[in-house]
C-alpha cells in the first residue's frame, strides 16, 4: 500500500454508480475508483450533473470553469460529494444547454442531437478542472468515446499549464460505439484544422471521438485481454483496427471486476435466503422462489436456465430465438429478464406464449429480479457475438450458477470449459456463432447437470474464484506507475 501513497488519479466517465448508470461503464466507474482508493490512491471522479442526479444531496463549491464552445462561453459550477474514503465525486453543473435533462445520452427519439457539443464541453472542461478543484493528478484516466478528445486536449496545452505533461489512460469499453459526428461539428472542438485528418480525429469524413482517444492517450486499455486482441482485427475493429494496430505496443487488456459487496450470495439483500460455497441450502430456496415468481412448476431433474441481458443482436439473441425449437426439446425452464430491440422483445413474447409453464419472461429491468435470476438459476446463458468484458458471467460464477457462453472477449477470459477428466473448468464454451454450436454446448451442460457429483465440482470451481475489483485495480496501478 505504501508505494501507492500520494498517487492521485483523475478518473472521468459519462456515467458512474451510485449516481448515473445505463450499462457496464457505470459499474466500472463506480467500482474501479473505490478499489484504487482501497489500494492507497486518492481518486477524483468527474462526471456531468445530469437531471437524474439530485444536486440538493451534493455540496456546491465556490469554483467554476469557463469553456468556449463554438465561439461562446459556457460556465460550469462544480458540486462534489465523498461517498467512499479516498474517492471524491465532482459534478459539472451546466444546465443552460447540456446537462439538465434527466437522461444521459438521449430519449425515446434516440440520441440527443447536440451530443457533439455536450461531450466536447465535457472533454474541454477536463483539462481546466484540476486547477478549479485544487487538484494535481498524477494520471488522468478517461473512459470510452465520450471522453476520447480529452487526451488530445491535454497534449495541446500550452507551456506552463499545470496539466501539461500529465499522462493519460484511455479505456475502450465497447468499440462498436465510437462517437461519430458530422464534419460541420468540428469547429465546436476548437482544435486546429490539421487534426481533422487520417492522423487525427477524422474517419469516413466525420469526427471520431474514439479514434482520438486511441491515437493520443499515453496508454490505451480494453476491458479484457481477449477483447484487446480481437479489436486489432477487422471483424471487431469496427473500422478502427488501423489506428489500434498503430498503438499496439501501448494497448493493454485489463479485465473488469465486479462489486464483491453488491454481488455476494452470503449477504445479498435481494435474495429470500443467503448461501455460500460451504452452505448451499439457500440456493435451493432461491431456485424455488424464482420458479414461483414466474409461475413455473418445479419439475425434478429440470434445469432452470437464466438470461439477464439487453435484447440486442450483439448479445446473441438471434442465436437464442433461432435455437428455440431445439432448446425447448431439452428438459429446461427458461427465465428471461431484459429489454432492447422490439424485434427480440416480440420474439421472446411469442416464445413465452408458445411454451407456458416452461418460459418466464419480464420485459424491462428489475435489479432485485436480476439478483434472484443469478441466484436461482442452475445455468446462465450468454451466447454473445462479441462481449468486451461481460459482468453477468462473473456474477454467475460467484452465485454458483454455471455459465454457458460463446468464447469471445471477457467471456473467454473468465469461463473455462469443463473437463471431466481433470475436474477443471467452471462452465461451458462454444466457438462458432451458430444455433447448432450453442445448443450443443447447452446439451453438454445438461449432461453434467445430470451428474450431481460432477455438477457440484463445476459449481465449487466457479465460486472459488476472485473476480473482485481488487485484482483489476492492481493491474491499473501497475500501468499508471509505468506512465508517472
């Protein structure tokens, strides 16, 4: 701990628990700073003060920052709150144009049309924030496309600026979302014209925030080792494989962690009964409660199979719906929680109607139900086409629920295929993104499920693992130290 003393991190993200979250980025920006603080660092987390955050519960400071966007000044006042020792959350209050809306990125009509200006503002404020907050960070760590321009702004600071020379880390959470905006928005950035080029922020005639982060940060991270390799290729590089290969030596894969306090079957407040690897009786009660919740019969020998996911193509819902007939021939009860593309929501509704007593479906999101599905299921399905990291497979392992996943990204880094001979492995993987390979993997899992001794070994293997943020924080700290 001593060697980390004095390391000050400015961590910036567009969302962070416990204040604002739409997906995995919010989990990371909630969990990693806390783990860094536990390792002895001082962490300032910077995010916009959205309308969904109650500013009356925050401390208003006397500090403000003025930034020019499109030739006019915008003033942001700073609010703050310490929610965990060593972590201070700072909030940019700019209601005039940007952040008074309740949602983060958009509404029922899609993304906000001025997201270019909203996030250019966030990027430009970043370099001026430390002086206003009386901070001197050793490292700036920014996340995803929303802050992709920040490393470039830091590089262009004038001589004598207190933040000039501060190293930056840029984390890619999902390369499929890049922050693409029209050429006409470029003047809003205030960047010199030469950076609207192949060596700068331009791609396909547009501004690309993600590309800027990749090219100009001192180090680039992806949220799992396998994903860091996958994005160098054409299939998952999404057009950015060329700049990524240019930065290959500065690209690192660091697996995300999970909140080991929030996701702990021994203390989980959402569950009807607690359990642990040594005392598993509570899991049986959770399974009973889950079946009751969905009005499904408890049939001896039938495996309860859970899914908690966004219902989109990336998450493999095309495979799930295509495999419906074969899956329903198996001795399983399927419980699904999620929301997403209307096509998949409707197809899941049809499947549930066709198979009463076999399929339980909730369209939407319910935190308590998500925990109950993790605890009460025997198997958990994640047949993703690509998965930068994935968290649910790690929750599943912790809850003694055996994952069946496609071997991609963070799924391949956390799930080890069961090998009966050596009694090694914690789940079941398949490679080909086909319904046949997916169903074959489920059948392999069900075969093991039918052998109580074998199944208990798989469950115990998974529950023995440590996927907490502590391990991830150690890897980030090692990276920070190479830059400082």
